[in-house]
């Protein structure tokens, strides 16, 4: 019996390793190897045609001398202003939707529509809406409020607010669904206890709802920041060549331009590492401080 | 009780007001796509095009090989989802239900890949795929997806560690069921809801992907629908031909919206579940 069982276990182990092999191989081939290779080429000058030459830290030094790096980094961080605004709005939406009345599921679907729409199509659509002279937004601003709208995507000062606006429109539905699920998992006993103690609506929100949703705040924040660091597609469409005065370019756009427009592979890899390290540090900080404010049950 | 009702009305009112902001861009796009170019600059703008004009759609269809674009996007989605999800399900089963040496280290290592941003690996991957002469083919967009995505593995592992009782596996073992057979006929059916949710999310992610296809696909006939649509902009923005660009945007959106309406439940559930557990 024992021998037979061992035989089975041996076979089982073989199967187990076979089952976990593909992702491990995938990690080695498409994750680890490119990563190491990327470090290597970041110390080279290489256009993919001529022979690469070793330049040491020159790419990194050049990187810190390029004003556009700081501009694109600043833009990337600036666009993150949208994250807290989006969190507040989607939480508000979720609270409004967290009731069982007719028509709610229809509303939920409609608010979710921008989330599933292809980002390229969405960017094209907003490009037209934000047109200075004939766009819908400026038309509404002028006719309803008497405000003369700016040249949203053509004015360096307005490109980033435009991108934030589009990001909010596109992202609200997704976070709303997360918050809705969170709200539905909050046990009603907390509220009942608070009511007995005479808490008002605001107190209940501040002391119960908000803290109990903290795992969701955390998830939305972390994913939002990682996503913002990597935003590219909307920039490609809406801020051609980085937009006026490079005001719309994000760091990934900067990397893309250097890699696939100028074929400056070594330099672009150095820039990619700068981004990689930044994301790593920021995520680490968020997790480090998480236990101070994220409630776990 | 009456107070509750009142609050509901206010909520509905606010939500419908917000809905205008969410939906107007879509309707405006549709409306523009049905106008002749000379009519789009009319002031005040008309919501209902008069005359209704479908020639923009014909023009987009003539300008870009959209059928190829849809086919290419579909090929990537179908191949990556069928094989990638099966592979992910297999390793999730192994990680979630069994003990084996180095399990923790392997899983942790895989989770670490989540930390690597695409921009770091995109350049070396491009160089590698150029060496293989895979540029301008769909392979660089398909092959990496076949090895199973760690996020999906993590999600399914969480799901089956509670949804699939160990006793069931033990009972099957005693009945002489082989390891792959247990996976195929017991574990896989249990995973179905989790797989459906991940398929919905995966479809959305792959179909709407842009950066990867943009880097690799250069010949119009080989491009995905997103890259083709984006190239419409370069073609027509110079002449401010917004109706055609909007028609292109609508064409890109319609398939996703149709899939969404049919599989809504999976989309919204998957997002909710992955958000809380992920």
C-alpha cells in the first residue's frame, strides 16, 4: 500500500510540476530574461542596425539632462490628480446606487459603458468633443453658462485638465462597481449599533462606511497610480508628438518615442528603468503605509 | 420609511443627471458619424442629423482593411483566451490544491512579475522578436499570452481553494482517477464561473490593447482593429473630417458593446470579485 502510494505521489509530483511549468517558463522567457537584457542594453548605444557600443552610464546621465524627461514625469504625476477626484465621485455614485429600486441595474450598465469602450475610440470621440470652435463641450459652456471655453487640446495649460476629465469619464464606472461591491459587504449591524448610539448620517459615513471600505480605497489607489504611470494610448491620440510644448506627454510616451521612433534602444531602456524603479518605490511606500490606514477584518 | 423613499428619488434624480454626462459623448459621436462633413460645423449643432448620411461608414470601410483588422483582433483574443486560460487554470489548480517542494517560492516569484511594468520588457521583447523575424506578424502578441497570466492564476487559485473541496479530489483519487482526469472532469467544471469572469476581462483587455499591436504591426492588413482606427485619425484630422473619424470610432466600439451587453454579468462580477480579493 505504502509503496503504491509513493508511486502515486511521484506521478502526482510530476504532473504538478508539469502544470505549473508554463507560467514559470513564461516568466523566465518573457519576464526575467528581457529584464536582465534591458539592464544590459541600457548601458549601450544601439539603433538596432549598427553594432551596439558600450557607453557606461552615459544614457542615464543624458536622461537627467533632458528637460523632456522631467516634463513627462511632471505630466504623469499631474494626471494623478484625477485619482482622488475619481475615488470621491465613484464612491458617491456607489452610495447613490446602493439601493434596490427599479432601473438601478440599467443605470449601472450605462455608467459602466465607457469602461469597456476601446480607449482609442474614446480618445477620438473626446478629441471631437473638445474641439475649440465646434466641439460639444465649448458649445454647451457658451450656450448654457456664457463661458467661452478654452482650446482644450491645443493650449498647453489645458491639455492635462482635458486628459483628467477624459480619465474621469472613462474610469468612474469601474471604481463605482468596486465600491458598490464593498458597500454591499458592509454588515448592517454596524449601522444599527451606531443608530442606537444616536449617530447621524454623516457620522455613520465617516466612522463606519469610509473606514470599512479602506481595502477598496487601497486597491483603487494602488491600481490607479500604477495605471497612471503607464498611460499611453490616450496620449498617442490626443497629444500628438506630446502635445503643445510637450504638455501632454507621459513617461511611457517618452519611452515609446525614443524606442520606436528614434530607435534609441539603449537610451529608451534607461528611461524605462527609471520608470520601473519609480513604480517600484511608489508601490512599496503604499504597501508600507497601508497597515496604518487600511482596515483588515 | 417615507424618508427612505424620498432619498431614493433624490438618488435617482442625481444619477440620471450624471447619466447625461456619461452618455452624451456616445450619442454625439453617433450623431456626428451620420452627418456630411459640411454639416458638422453648423451652429447650433444638431443632435439628429439631417440629412442622415451613411457614406462615412462606407468611406472608412473602403479606406482601411477593417475586416482584416477584426479578424486579426479576433485571432489574438481567441487563441490567447482558450490556451492562456486553460494553462492558467492548470497551474491555479496545482497551486491552490496541492503541496509540493518549492511551491511557495515559485508562486511568490510569479507574483513578482506583476511588479514588472510592460515598458521595461517591451524594448528587449521587441529586439528578441525582431531576431526571430516575428515583427509584423501576430505572434509577438499571441505567444507570450499562451503561458498563463499570473493575475488570472491568482484569481482562479483563490476561487478554487474554497470552491473545490479536498475530499472530492481524495475520493476521485481512491476511485483510481488519474491526475489530469481529476483536473479535467472535476476541477475544471468547478472553475467555470471564475473562468467566465476572467474570459470577459481578458477579452476586454486584449481587444482594446493598443501599445503592443502598435509596436509590432506595420502593414495595414496585419494590424488589429484598434491600430487601424487610430491610423484613421492621422489620415483625416488634417482635413478636419470628423464625421469619418467618428464613424471609425463607432465601428471600433460596437463589437465590444455587443459582447458587453450579452456578458454583462461576468464583466461586472469579475471586476468586483477581483477587486476585493486581488
